[in-house]
């Protein structure tokens, strides 16, 4: 919508639709001096009367003159805060209008403003959130997703007065949220938030940086757009100047030589971890899927004369699948180890998945790939999938072996069912890591 500036001696007043606004652009000199300053300050005056708008803006021109002549970041920040607030001006305008209609002397704007400030200053975070939700027009799914994020924020902020929340406190809350697990990961979904707060979550299970940044965006809407601009409950938003760096949270892929180097270090580790690692690089199975395997899950296919194992459950319906066992695993003696082991093959990993993460971290030196991607145990899954696709195997076959939903063929996906074992042998057989 085009803004129509009012051509008067009050150039900071403009009309948008039928409502007048106050606007001032912060000089580049001051923004360079204080990077946290916004590019401009814009506030609705909530009136369609030019004379009333000018009356409310009139007291700001003294501050505008001071802003242009200030020379320190502290001065500029203080003046901008005063320019951003129209609480007293609007209160005085309402009082004057009310007095003119009723002919009853109104209380002083200062007393009204002070009383209102005391009342608003006690607003708790839960109350602010419920009002904010009522103010927004979210879909049912959006409301559910945002409420989940709010619960994360409340876990670290508490139901405190909104005026007591600082930039430092909000940053600490975001940092705490970054240590929470993805709730759709097995084992975390039914745990109460308070309990999750005290757990040490492995890197591959933590929420992404992008998800943490979405919490910051939600806070900007709640504190800045709603509580400061719309309701004028707070004079300064704790999100002002707060940033959350978007880390590359993607897991990396290992080269053949890196995989061989890690395999060489397995001799120094427990035998169960050796087979756990080898199954990961030759099947692409998830950590939790391997940890849950039993002797009964290993079977023989008469049609292909190949051994395979069955993953009975996982993070999605597609996780239930049959995975061919690579010839290299047979040569190394996997089946003999399975026969000689207990019913639950990886009892340590099944009892404590973090043990797998700790052992993997003890054999890998680099924490990032050459492309800046994180190298964790889950990178073995990425490595397997990348090698299978690089060999030209059809995506839908790779998706079945690794437990991804079959997608990419439009309506045909609805008619595509589970492929036979003979059809997916090529997915594992093409994966080689050299001598």
C-alpha cells in the first residue's frame, strides 16, 4: 500500500488507508554508531484526523532535533526509545477528547499514564501469550506448532512479568531450547518438558538451529509487534538487536578413506560396537533401528539365496522393512557373531544409545567435513545413501532400503507397494569402500 506523506510542516506524519502514522528514518550515521537501532521508527497514531495526529506528534519534534545532533550510541538509543512510545500522547489525546465531550475535567495524562503503566506492568507471560493468540489469525496447525514453541520458551523464561524479560534472559532461553531434543525422535515424545531440560541430548537428536530461530521470530511478533507496538505494554522489546546465528545443522558425508580410517580404529573398541558400526555403513540403518535388533530379526530368503534382517519399527511407517545383508558383512563373520550373541544383540546400545555416540566421537578426529557439515554417527547413514544414489540406483529403491517414504512419482506413489528383496539387492551391493 502506498504511503501518502502529509505535505505540512510536520513531514513525519503520513496517511496509510484511513489511519495516520508517525515515521522517522534513523540517520545512517547513528545506525553505524549503534547497530541495534532500527532503520526507521513507524507507529500507528490510531486516528483519521490530521489535526489530532499532528497534536500527538508535536511533542516528538524536540526529540527529533536532539536525535539529529546527538553523538553517542547511548544518547541515540535513549531518544529512539522515547520516539517509539506514544503511550502518553495517546492517553492525553483520549483524555482531551473525553473531557471535551463530557465537559468533566479529566485526570492529568501523567496520572492516567502512570496508573495504566502499573496495571500493564504486571502482565504475566501466560496472559500476554493468550492475548497474542487471540489477536492472531492462525490456522489450527499453526496454532498447535506455535503453542509448542511457546511451551519451550516458557520452560526457560517462566511465567514472569513481561517487563522483566531482558535480551540476556531471552538469549539464554534460546540457548536452552537449542539443547532440547526433537520430540518426534523415539523416546522423547512422551517425556515431560521439565525432564528433557535436564538430559544430555546427543547432537543428532537435538533440534535444528533453524527451529531455534523460529522461536526468535515468534518472540519478535509477541514482544515487539504486539506488546510494544500494538498494546504499548513495554517500551523496549527484548528482541531488539537480538540475533540467532543460523548454523549449518546438516550432517556430513564421509569419504571412502575416512570410513576405512575409522574401521581401522574399531579394533580398540568393544566388539559389539564394531558390528554396530559395520552394519551402519553397509545398510544405512538408523542408530535406534540397529540397537533394537534381535536374533529373530535375521532371516534367509530362498528366492535370492541371501540373508537379510527385518526392522520392525522406527520413526515412521516406512521404517518397517527388510534389509539385505551386504556380502562384506558375511565375509567378516557377522552371522557367526549373531549366532553366538544374546537374544538382544546390542544390549548396551539398546539400554543407552548415547554410548554409541560417545564411542563414535572417540574414533573420529574431525567434527566438520570440508563443506562445513557436522560429522556424527548419523553421518554413516548419509554416507550410505549418498553412495547408493551416486551409483545410479533408482531413488525409490534406496528409499525402501533406508526406510524413507516413497515419494517423487506423484499419484503413482499411491500404487507403489513394498518391493521384493531381489529388487533391492542392488542398493546394498553397490556400496563399497575400497581396500
